[in-house]
C-alpha cells in the first residue's frame, strides 16, 4: 500500500519562501561576480550608493539602510575607509555619533560600478510584468525604506 502524500498550504508557503531566498542568493552571487573586478561587494556598493544619496549618515542609519547588523557596519566602514572610499567624523568612539560621508574616490568607484548594477536588470529580460512580480515578491522581505529588514536565514 502506497503512503498518502499531502501538502498543506503552510508547506507551499515554506517552499515558495525558500525558492525566493535561493533565487535572491543566486542573484547576489551573480552581482558579486559583476562587481568583483572593482574589488567591491554588493553590500559595499549599497553602502556607497546610500551615502551618495544621503551623505552624513550614522553607522546605525547606514546599517538599517543596507540591511546589515550595526555590529557588521563597524568593520565594513573601517575597510571602506582604509581604501579611501568613505570618511568618518573625527569624534569616533564608543557611544559617540559618527557621521559618515562619501569621498571623491568613493564617488568615482560608485560611478564606475553603477552601470554594472543597472545592467543586472537585464537578467530579467524585457518582460516588465516578470520584473514587477519579482519586486512585489521581494518587497515584503526587504521592509520599507528606513525600516530595519527582517533577518534572512
């Protein structure tokens, strides 16, 4: 006698969620390959793009805007600062608000990287409906601008 197989609505949601997560990870890997020749990761690109849009953010604000933990932002900013891509305020230290700004070198690298990132939209073809479906699927996972993103497994 064959075992009965059933799939509940919860199982379908979990499968769909994991499919989206796997697809997002694959897209991140593809984007990382595009940015690698510039020695830039997708998260570093996000940091530079956020600073170009809103110079003078604190590390906490920057962490929220790119979806990383504030603890990770310290090392990330230190690495970008050592490369001359961003500058942190002179009053750094525990409990002190440090405003971060994009340097000219950071703006130049962002200007070179931006076309590669924009070209990644072509991965979805010319079907704007497919692209809109992707956006509407990913938007709940990303939160709204200015809100912290939920943890991704």
